[in-house]
């Protein structure tokens, strides 16, 4: 049986998706509030920067993977306008439902799809931009997911991966203390679930660093990849262009 990591634990590959689904089923209703508390609101600035780098034009076609509660989809929809298209997807039904309801409440009726990033249900070369924000680290086979993202992009299309990464050396000890002492307590207090937020902290440490992810994107078919370190590398935006 092939094994993989679930945070710091080792699990059978076939069990990881179920365990990750359990985490997000648990936190979905408090996800946005927890994001604000955990990051001090900085996640909004990181996402706004990603939207700026996307540089979308009216009429473009966008795929939002692991779109969750809809922050990125909403921002992209405003950029592509009525002639464009934003498809909002997530593998987790509870998160997708939160996002769909939130977008609908704001008057945005976007196509919504329950989709596994490792097996995207979309045709080849259909999108101008694919974005995955804070979702890649939870995927079992990141290489397969990146290859799928390349497949559904048009030649010259762009992939944006916004994800926690390797923070600069002087900040590592305080960041570790915060991640493993404060985050689980916040999770217990706000969402009634310390274990899920402990997993989220562990999953960040297990995610490839900036250089490794850049190399993975190149292998997946992205000829040029820029890395934008944000907040001293706490988060990195990888921007790739499909060959």
C-alpha cells in the first residue's frame, strides 16, 4: 500500500483525501473568520496581490481550484466582466456550498463544480488563467494536479499558485511557536476543533518550499515560473506560463 503524509502523520494514500475532507467539513462554517484571526487579516492582502498579478482582461476564462468560500472567484469575476467566465470549484462539498451561497448572496451566479484537481472535469486548453489559493498543499499528488492545471490551460495561459511557504530564517522559531501553540487554541475557541488547525499547521511544514514547487511547475509544463515571496516568505505566489 502506497503511503503519504497527512500533516506529520503517515497514512495510506487512499485515506488522505477522506481525512482532508473531514478537516474542511469541520471548519467550513468558520473558515473565513478563522482566516482573518490566524493571519491578522493579511490573507486579504495576499489574495489582492494575486488578483493584481493575474492582470485579467474582460472576456477571459478563469478556473478557480480549491475555491472554497469564493474570495478569489468573486474578485476574478469583477475583472472578467459579463463577457468572461469564472468557474468556482472545490473537492469539498461543504466548502463549495459555503462559497456558492456567499457568492449568490452577493448577486454572483457563477458556475460551481465539485472537482478533484488531480482529475479535472474540463476540456484541454479551455482557460486563460487557473488559480489555486491555499489548496495545493492538501492535494495527495501535487505533480498530477499541476499537470492537470497545465492541460486545461490554453498555450500561453497562466497558473497562479498562492500558498504558505518557507518563511525567512529569523522568523522561523516564532512562527513555529505561533503555529503549534496559538493556532490550535484559536481553532478550539472559534471552530471547536483544535486538531484540524494542528493539521493545517503541519501541512504547511510538509509543503514543498519555493524552489521545489517552482521545479515541479516546470516539470508539469510551465516554461517560465516567477516566485513572489510575500510577508518574508510566509506565503509565496508562484506564477507560471504554459509552454
